[in-house]
C-alpha cells in the first residue's frame, strides 16, 4: 500500500501469490497501473511489502537489502540508460556486474582471464561489441546498451531475471533484436524469468507461462499447452471478461 491513510492511498498489490518453478519463463501483461512494476520492485527489494514474504530458493528475502539481493536477481529496465555506467568502458561495466556475484573468489578489475570470458559472452550478442571492450558505454546506441544490460543481468546466472518492458523504448528492429537475445540468453541459462510487456504478441510467443494482472492481483494465467494455445485475440477476450464493467479505453491501454 502506498500513502497509507492519505487521500492518495493506493493498494498496488493485493493478496497476490505467485510461485515460480526453476526455469519458468513468465510473460506478465496488464493495463497501466495494474501493479506489474510494483511486483518486480517487491521481488527486487526496492519496495518493502506491508505484509507477506518474498522467497528465493525457499529463503526469505525480506531482511536482505536491495543491493544484496542483486546477487540473486538480474534486472533490466525500460530505459536503456539505466542498466549501465556511461563513463565506464564495456569491460569495466561487465567487471562490475561480475564482481557483484563473485566477490570473494576473484580480484576486482579486469584480469586477462576474465577479459577472454567477457569477449566470449559479448560474441553471443552478435553486435561486434567483443571488439570494443575499451569503448565507453556512453558511446553505444540504445539497442547496444540494452543488449549489454541484458548480458550483464544474465551472465552471472541469477536465480531470477526481472525484465520490466525492456524492449519498449527501442525502435521495432532493435526491439526484435533484444527480444531474440532475451529468448536465447534465457534458454541458454535456463533462467527463471518474469518479463513485463505491453506487446501482446510477444507475451503470447515467449515463455512457458503467462500471467495477466489487474488491480494488484493475477486475474488470468496460463501455462504449458494452454499457454501455447493462446492467441492475441483469446487474450483480449480474457481481458474484456475482466473489464466488462469498465470502459473500452482500458482495453486499448493493454495493447
Ligand atoms: N512509489 C509509489 N507511490 C505511490 N503510488 C505508487 C508508487 N508506485 C506505484 N504506485 C501506484 O501503484 C499502482 C501500480 O503501479 P505499477 O507501476 O506497479 O503499475 P504497472 O502495472 O507497472 O503499470 P505500467 O504498465 O503503467 O507500467 C499505480 O496506481 C501507481 O500509481
Ligand atoms: Mg510498470
């Protein structure tokens, strides 16, 4: 609940319960204000829930502060500028992401051995960034930066990957590139993933599970064969069932 006791009081998540199996790739849809980003923020520790628990591998995360949770959690945001440091080079950015997880075992900074590993990882993006290790990240395009953010969020094999409309700020061809990379990196790492999107086709095409949120709760979900059988139209039908008492503009917002 935000702003409790004031006129702006808002329940962003309401008795929501979600349990993920290892390797689940869940697409998350729902209209503006449904609580999707709040859900990811609660999992990541940016927002502390008033009630309930967040467990990763059966361990409660409530007492684990956000920066410590980042050892277990990979995140990519909508803004391509958010996940990387522009004044640092590509390899320095990768080294920071790497040391967040491998604190005790490795020296900080970029060692020769680690540089080889970084190059291998960058090659997977197919953007030639492996030849630009010492380029400042501020010089990269939005698409390249988002690809790098995605790599930094995944190559440490987080227990859960949180993607909040991470293709929404890119032009269609770059968005497609990042979508394909997401699929590749998630599958390769068998990463448990929650991906918020307003792109219904993307929500239908990707992953093995889908959840639809409304007013802070899950109002529809599908997995396995049912998920595979979903179409954009069938989802819109589900959505209009839920919204049958509200205006058409809500439906437009979902798309
Ligand atoms: N820090 C905050 N303080 C007060 N209210 C907030 C805060 N963060 C979110 N809210 C409210 O909680 C509700 C859920 O917001 P949230 O950002 O989770 O929605 P969303 O599903 O991600 O929407 P969108 O598709 O627009 O990104 C909204 O009504 C929003 O205004
Ligand atoms: Mg949001």
